[in-house]
C-alpha cells in the first residue's frame, strides 16, 4: 500500500511538470501546433507587395517629393534671400582718460596731471542696400568711431567710411568699396499688420550671423525717448547686444525695418519688446544723406510739449487737442510771428495737432522756404492764426559715445 502511494505521487508530479513544459514550449513556438502568429506592423511593411511602390509612383510624379518636416512652415528661403546682405560691424575708438593722482602729490599740490589712452571697441550690424556698397546701420553703433570694419557673410572683411549720420532718427550710412556685393531687397513698412511674421538678423554678442523669429507686436510706437523722430515697429523677435543696425525682414525676405533697441531687461524688466525703424523712414533718410550729406527738414523755431491732463482740463480742451510751447529761438519764424513760451498750438494747416511728436514730425516733412499756417491761443486763452515761413532744421550733433 505504501509503494502504491509513492508511485501515484511520482506520476502526478511527472504529469504536472510535463504539462508545464508543454505549455511553455507551445507559447514559445506556436508554429508547432500549426498556428501562424499575427504579423507586427514592421513585418507587414517589410513584406508589403512589390506593387505598392508602383501605385505610389503617380502621386510622386504629380509634384516634388516633400522635404523632411513637410507641412511645417519654414522661413529658410526668406533667410537665404536676405541674410547674405547683413554684415557685422566692428568699431574702435581711442579714449583718453586722466589717471588717478598719487595721494602724496595731492597733499603737496605740486604735480602734473597724467593721462592714458585705451582702445574702446564695440560691435553691431548693418545692411547692404545697393551694388555701390551703401550700408545702413544705427548711428549709435558707429558714434565716435576712429575705425570701422565690416565683415560680410561670406567672410570678407573691409574698412568702411561714414557717408552721413542722422542722430534724430539714429541712422547712419556707410560706404564699402569692394565689389560683388549681395543686396538686401527693400520692402514696405506701411503694409505691415500686427501679427505678421518677422525675422531679425544680426550679430548678437559677436556670435556672427544669427536669426530670430517673432511677429509684429505694434506699429507707430513713439515717445520712447530713443530718438527725436520715432515711429517704431515693435516686435517680440529677440534683439540683443550686437543686433543694432541689423535687418528686420518679412516672411518673403524683404527688409521692413532696421533693428534699433530693446527695453531694459535688468532687474526683472520686460522681455520680448524690441523696436525697429520702419524701412519707409530709412529709405527717405538714406536718399537725403546720399544727396545732401545730411537730412533736410523743416523747422519753425520752437519746442512743443504735450499737455498734461491737468492743463487740458484747465484750458477746456481734450488731452490730444493741442501742445504748449516750452522754448523758442529768438529771431526764428515763430518768434517773429509773436509766438511765445506758454502759447498753445492747436492746428497746423487746418488739421488738429494731436501731440508734440505729431507736430514736430509734420513740420519736419515740410520743405524749407515754404509756408505753413498755425492755429493756437496766446497764453492758452486768446485765439490766433499766423502764417510762417519754414526754415531748415539745424542738424543735431552726432553723439560721440
């Protein structure tokens, strides 16, 4: 009886082990049972019928094969069209400084002052706009420079000379005397709309040519204190140190602005707020400098200032209904016509003056020698209407640092 029990136990264990082994073998090699397992997607692709490529052939013949990343917008063509005409600008100027006097010399008071010189370098960008080598950049990029070197996108380096500067718009025109130059296609800034794609090309931090992308955030920005005449394009395309004077292009690769400034980012300041001078303004300044050596603008001889809300309320006019005269040049057309500090200017040639910037810009656009009609109030009370002869606006001295 004991032997039968041992035999039965052995058989049961053998059967269990055999079944487990058979299960594992069938799971590992299902073909032993005549069952074909389903194919994976990768196996299906590998064993696809040869007719499939032939069926796709007509579709490929219908148009060019899509490049990698097809369906995603790319501005590579716009960059390839514009980038060769964007140059790096390197300037240097000699700065003379007075050295610190030794304490003993200061004590006895009998010493000669000593000076030392050092070379101050800066960098920026510029844009080639014609085959004659005319380059547009910012005036502050080359201000006070003793030498200006320009590096092209193809690696060539040459000295450039200044053709003219216009501190009132922060623009400068350089001339490059080498041949076979790439030319930037000029677009139009007056057709830009908020939301349009723009690309900024320049030389940030000396990293050579770099492209950043953004949109037009606003147009017609002014009263920023950056220049006398302000009509900036605002963009969130990154503009960094060294980008000044570089190109702001549209999605077609046409120049729409010259990158100029960015709001201060120190101490947690704003990001993504940069400004560019519109190409329509740039074109006019360039033409005047190439023709006259400077920009010819109209002037009446006084400095206007916007009214504060309190002044507007006291005078009974809207905040954008006029400006006040804060300074006037003796013997200027405005002075000779009886206009004095404290007078209110409300109209120019029959149109309302909205702001000091509006008045200055409209007068500057008038040709010297012509006449203009001003409406206003003496002392803010007594109405007047005078006709003045426009004179040429004095050229503001270029900044040296």
